[in-house]
């Protein structure tokens, strides 16, 4: 029988395990938590078919972890302890300050609100958000509400998607929650109402490894991110990378919610603390740099934008003149173009400034479709979906045979809740390029959400066939950084969990 006392002979082994797990999954176990690590690893190694920690460690050093391995390990190494309306001060801050602010600002315009529960465990947190918004918005049907819930633990996501909870999930929760939004299905078990369930979408996401923000996984232009009792598991390096990614996923006025235990790790110039309702939230702030003058927002007319820069009539004469010299003409070092400047700004999450630089680049007529593509993405990451769609439409008008623009427009239309239009544009992209793997994948997702499992399965299989010919380490075009191997794992998991 195992105890919390760690034999001296295990210290070196556990240190090695800690370093391996940190490098593979980003999870950090200092020596003070070695007892927890040993308990978790013993349990995980048994699940994976190993009889000892030593045997498991040897295997871990010599293998590449699949998504199934990571899910199994995550299920043992992380604690999914949660319940409805946990940390009531945070929910009070949302109810009294944050949600009213967003609702008031958007009541007369684009009624859109996006929340991400990053590390959602078994779903009590995102469902609590849905319940709160249902209570606050009498005209909920007139709003485009997106509540994304992700976790690294596939078993927890499966339970969350089912929406069935025991009494333990309601401890400390007001009675009106269980009485008003759940149906008792048998003694001690309650199922959440369909109206609340459909407000939340659950997906697997590894904060330490996956790409965000991204249109591909719906992690862009978020208003509020919950990431509580998650960052505490990461090493300092991984935690910094995660915080940067969360910052870039937020709208310029967005909020990050973490647990009090993680407050020190969240201190960053990327966020400023805001105290309200006896708790502290973190609001996105921009890096302190001198702002350049901003030109007015510009959408080109059909005759004003050239898909490629015009070719000079006298280019041959110029080349001939250069050819007769003994030495090639000295080239002055080129200043960074507006497009290059925009790429740098975009990668740092400064989407508004990137948009301005891209608009200037479009005015100059340089870098053609790249400008359109990145400008649409920058607008989408600011939540300016109508403008993002217009840029895609301009790009399509300029080159009707480019499948990338149809795909990008489809992802934006999907985010706007226009699923039928998105499906049509994805079909157009695939008509132009049947080997467009991301279009196959996203179309499969949309068809599944409509209940057409057979058609969804066909597109998932098409995507897997295409991915089998790719280098697993190769980053897929238009994916925001997702590799072929990672997408293959995601699709296989979807087939196993949804279509088996």
C-alpha cells in the first residue's frame, strides 16, 4: 500500500519524470509536489499497461506521446475539482459590472458576446456562465452568444457534454440553480436543460501545445476568458506563453479571470488588475509603444484595388541596362513594408494597428491576396466580422479561383452564426481544390452540428486521407500554425467520441 512518503531512491526518478512531463505537456511538478506526482503517475501507468513507474519512465523517454496518451496522463495529473457558480465573487463581478458593461455597449449595435472557459473540466463553469446570461438577457434570442469550453481531459469533456450531475456539483450553489435549470432524472442525478446545454460548445484543447487565437478552433475575438486553476500547473516558461496566447485571444477591452492562487503568475504588462465585487479580474492592456498616426478605415472599391502590383512597361529596358555593367547595381537596404510591419503587429496580438498598416498596404497595391487575407483575420480577431467578410468578398472578386478566400469567408460566416452560407462557401472552396484539408475538416464540423453525421464522417475521412500523405510536423496552410499530425489526432478523436 502506497503512502505519501517518497523513498530516497525515487527522488532522482521523480525528478526525471517531472522534467519529461514538463517538456511534453507543459505541466510542472516541483519537488514539493513529488508525492502527488508519484500517486498520479502510478495510476496513469497502470491505465497505460505498465507495472511500475520505472518501466513507465523508460517508455516515456523513448516514445512520442499520442493525443490518447496525453489525455490519459492529463486525467491523472490534473485535478478537475469544480461545482456550479464556484467562486461566487467572480460571478457577482460578472453580473454587477462586466456583463452589464458589454450588454450596454452592444445593445444598439452588434449584439455579440464571446466567453471561453479554458480548462472547463466537467463543465460546471461554462454552464454557470450560460445560466447567468440567460437570467440577465430577456432578449437572449436576439444575441449571438458564444460560450466555448475546452480542456485537455477528454473524459471530463465527455461528461460535460452529457450535462448530467450529482448533488456534489451543487454544493454551495443557490437552490434556484438546480430547481430552475435542471431536470431530476433519478435519485441524486440531474440533467441540465437543453436550452442551456445548446449555449455551450465543448472541445479538446491543450493550452500548452495548441494554437490560439485561431479561427479554426474559435478562440479569436473573445470578450471574457476563464482560466482558473490551470496556469498553476505550468512551468514559468509555459505559463508565460499561455498568458501571451490568452492576451492575443481577447478583444481589446476583454477580461481574464484566474484563481487567487494564480494571481502572481498573471502579473504582466499585458494585463492590468481591476478590483470589483471583492475580487480581482485582469483586463487586457496593450504593450507600451509609441502609436503611429492612424489613417481612416478604408475599404477599396472594385476598380481601386489591384490583385497584383502592375508590371512596368519598361522593365525589360531596365534589366537590359543593368546587364551590360560589370557589377550588379548596389541595392539599398529596403525599409520594412507596411505588410511586413502588419505581420509583426499581428503576431504580437496588436490587431487594430495591424489592420491600419494593412489598409495602407492595400492602398499602395502591394502584396495582393496576402494583404486581404491577413486583414480579414485581423478584423475577425477584433470582432469586426462584417468588415472581415467584406475584405474576403473583395478578395474573391479580385480572384474568383482562389479557394483560400472562400474558406476564410466560410469561417467568418460560421462565427456569425450563418452556418448555411458557410457550408456553401466551403463547398465552393472544395470544388476549386478538393485536397483543401482544412475545408474538409471544417465542413465536417458544420455538417455534424446540423445532425448530418453521415456527411460529416465522409469529410472527416477525406481529411484523414489527405493528412496521411503529409509530414506530421508540417504546418498546414491557413491553419494559424496547426500541424498535420495534430489535426489528424483531433479528427481521429472526434470520430471516436462523436461518430463511433
